[in-house]
């Protein structure tokens, strides 16, 4: 029996170490358009180069979701497939994966495909994917894993810190007034993914030190108890480690990984941005 775990590139995972037996992992890239240039968010993407061109470009830069065909090709040859996408409230990636599911099952009626709207991005997808790998390792049946991962997803969370919002202003997601405040007053925006899968602002903090405190406060308020945590940053390793240290002061056994943001998450979280995915189980 073969298994496959698929994520879109809002996840920061490039691979999963210690994959369960007979299991494959694949990451489906979104694309990012800056002017006439299109960047594919895969392992070969020069994120620094892409971000430089984005800041130099005066127009609006955009992201585009994968096609149903890209997902259908990833499903090929697998019997049991789990797909995790960025929140459907933020992208058409989830819908493309569902369309591909119908296409694939028409030709492979004995296959099983479960498409998960993470309601999150970044590390939120990471923790769900890693949990799926654990469940497959346990030898559970497909339907049992669906039940377990559905319950787990309710406890997967995302908190973020934004230090720069130029691209969000260009895309109309943040007002120019807010952008001015962030730039001139050294303000950090601390927010989280809502239960509906939208990103909401929770606090405005002046400077990094207060932003770290606010971020940790919001994580604990969301119910964090010391479980798995994935902290990803855009050129801000120092702040990422400060969050890790602050969490470990309160939860000494917390399993915390620090890494870099994907191209898509860098595109929206921007320079110095931080995204923290975790579970509150």
C-alpha cells in the first residue's frame, strides 16, 4: 500500500526526514509574478533575488495558485493521498487540489484522496504534514487517519510578526496609513490566522523586544502547551531565536525548529517577517 503527503509551497517544508514506509512527499509550487517576470516557488527559487526585484518594482506583484493538472500529476501512482493547502480564504490552491481529486478518482476509482484546507499558511501546514507522517507510521487505516488529522487540525495554529508591509500595501491588504506607521514608528504587527482561515491583526508593538513578548503572549493565549513548533523567518534569525528562547523558558520540553520562510511566505511576510506554526495539544 502506497501513501503520499502533498503540500503546496505555502509550506516551508522541502522534505520530511524519516518518512513513513512506502510514503512519498511532494511540494507543489505556487508562482509569484513581479512585473513581467514569473518566479516558481520551488527548491531552486532565488528568494533574495525575487525579493530584491519585488522591492524595486513600483507596480503590484501577485501570486498564483497551482493548476489542477499540477496536483493531478502529483497524485499519479499513489493509492492513499493526503493534500494540505494554504487557507482557501487566501488562495485558489485548495480548490485546484479538489478539482484534481475528482479528475484523479475518475481514472483511479480505488484510490483515496483527502484534501485538507489548513486554514493556515507556513508552519501551520508543516505541523499538519509532520503529524500525518506520524499517523502513517502507526499503521492506521486511511479512514482512521482522516479522523485523527481532522481533530489535530483544529489544534494547529499560526501566529506572525510583520516588520514591513510594502507588498501588502500594493496589494490593497494593508492601508497606506498603516504602512507609514509601521515604517516610521518602528511598529511590528503581531497577528494570527483566524478560525475562518483569514489573517487578523492582534497587536501593534513598538520594536523587536515588545514584538517577541506580544507574539509569545498570543501563542500562549491560543492554547499552546509545549507541543511541536516551527518558527520560520525572512532574514531575521536573531528574532526567531529570541521567540524560541522565550517559549523554552516557559515550556522546557517544547520541540522547536527554526528555519527559513518559503518564497510565497517571504513574498507576503516580507523582510524581517516571522511566522510561527504550532499545535496546542
